């Protein structure tokens, strides 16, 4: 493989920037552009050592830098790797990168350093995908889950199931291929019990998938309600800033305003929508249509009601339109006299929260309601689960094949059919870990990474 190079720090001004070089000629490339003080050469440097010196392009000095050398196979990529730490100016880092490209390296593609770590056996595919989750973690919960995956939690569970399948497959092969040998006859009940155990293990990896996905990616959330119930005030309260215009004039919000906010351990991808009610105003009507579509597409709907007003026909029309969604009823203006018929709302909503969006009261109760709806608990942070749709689909394929195997045993069909479906299950698990996977899938996985990682 070619020697690759990239700036591995963000494309912004900072204290330092790091240019990473990896490949067979990484040491030669670094030696061509870096000169250590004290007369020592880069080629003489051992792995896990640093040197202070200057980065240069021929006779032109670029910057004072520190070079760190990692010798194969004891590096992130498994190859010879050099990292040049320079001052964090945008021009300085790009200038050093251009020098590296001039003296033997080529531009790294997105995720190529981690891709090489995978191809060189330093990481399995689930661990490689966890690297991106670590980079994108926005809080303690996401970081803990990503670190768990990076340490191989998913791989170990899947590998254990894969080994159990292989043991069954090898037993079937030995018994059917060598009928004259003194091999114990296969007991269908024993295989069924083992397959049921494998199925339970695999199902545990996707049972908590939605909770894990929500902690990693956040919840698409629509704030809806009729005009002037406090939707925009709640939106601004959760956002921590004045993102939506708040007035006592009905119909102020006519478009969808979006913001990503953190509610405790949960990220909400909030959409503040136009007040939903009957109107003859054509422009306002367009905003209401958009609001209704936003609610339809949301994973969570926060329906806001005015606590110091009775429920109206518009309120009940709204309730009817969101009855099949995951919803929380928020009764706003808890700091004022309560007139709303809250008992009527209990017929439609399991979760009802009283807040004062103006004063910020009741936000903790709203957080608790969101966690209950999505079944998120402290244990959710430590449960091993599939980390993305690719992994989930592989596990679902394996479960489907194992289920077919159980049905084959129960119907007393030939072991040839059982062998085929269990082999399909095994292939799905090997695809999940990356042990058997196409180049196109590998390329697609790493295309989501940033350049330099």
C-alpha cells in the first residue's frame, strides 16, 4: 500500500496541529521533511520516541516541530507511522502536509488510517466503527458506550455466538460425511437448545438498540400545539437562547425552527413548529401543513397545552392527529392558575408534565418523561448492543437464519437444510465483525470517517 498523509487535527486555528504519515515509506518521507536538533536522524529513532527539530521543504524552514515515531507493527495502523506536531496555524499545517506529499506520500482518504488498522488486524470492524462514535460523542453516556465498543464488547459477544455455530456445523459435517466412523449421533433436542441460546444472545444485542441509538444520535423531536401555548418559549428554554421569536400575537412562528439541545443524558433534535389550528390565512396555513408533517416524521412529539385555558377544539384535533406517536403532554404556565381539564388529557397521554417554560420550572420532569418513553435507565449506558444499522441488519439476518434452523429441527427435515441456514447465520456474523466482507462494504463504512482518522 502507498504511504499516506493527512492533517489529523481539525481544520481550525489552535495550539498545535498534527500531520500524520503512515506506510512503508513513512520514515523516509519524515526524514525528507524533518531535521532533528542534535544531529540524530529520523531513521535512527526507535518506536515510541520523539525528537524536537524543524520541518522544512529543501532549504526553506517551515516551523519548529516535534516528531513522534511509531514502528510497525506497534502503531495505530500497524504500519510505520510518523506524526509531526507543529504550531496550530492553518497555513503551517497545510504547508508541512504539502512537503510530505512532495517527498513520497499521497493524500489519505476519509478514514484511511483506521481502515488500515482494520485491514492490518489491529481492530475488528465493530471496533473501527466505534472510533467514529468516540470522535462524535457529545456527552458522558455516548463516550462510555463508544469506549465499550472500542474495547471489543460487541465483537466478543458475536464471536462467542459464531464459535457456537461453528461447533454445531462441524458436528453436523462430521456425522453426515463420515457415517461409518464411530461418531455419536446428533441429538436434535440438544441442537435446538443450543440454537435457542445463541438466538437469545444475539437478540440481546438488538433489544436495546433503540435506546443506544437515541443516546448516540439523539431524538428527532417536534414541539407542537395551538398558537400562544408557549411552544417557542419552551424551545428557547431548552435551547438556552432566543432562537424562536416569542410574542403574544398568534401565528408568530410560521416556519420550522430547529436546534440540537441536551436534556440530561439525551440529545433532542428539536423542531419548533407553527401553531396548529384552523385558519383562512394562506401563508399561515402552509406553516401549519409543515408543522403537521414535521410531527408525522418525528420520533417524539411534545404536545404543549395552555394550563390557564380550557381545552379547545384545536387541542382535540391535535391530539387526534398524533395519537399513534410517542408523545408527552406538556401543560405550560404552571406558575399561573390552572384551568385546563387535565383529567381529559390522561385519556390520551401516559406522560403528562407540568412546566413553566418562562421560568424554566419542570424541565427535570420532562427529562424523566423522555427517558421513560424510550426506556432509558442508568443500565442503558452499560448494555452491549449493535452500534449502527449495518450491525443491526447483520444480527437480524443471523437471528432469522437461526430461527429457520430451529424450525427445521422441529419439523425433522434433513440435516443438509439445517447446514445451509446455519452457514448463512455464520456468514452474517462474520460480515458484522469484518472477517468476511466485501470491499464495497468496507469502503462504505470508512467513507463516513473524517480525513486524518
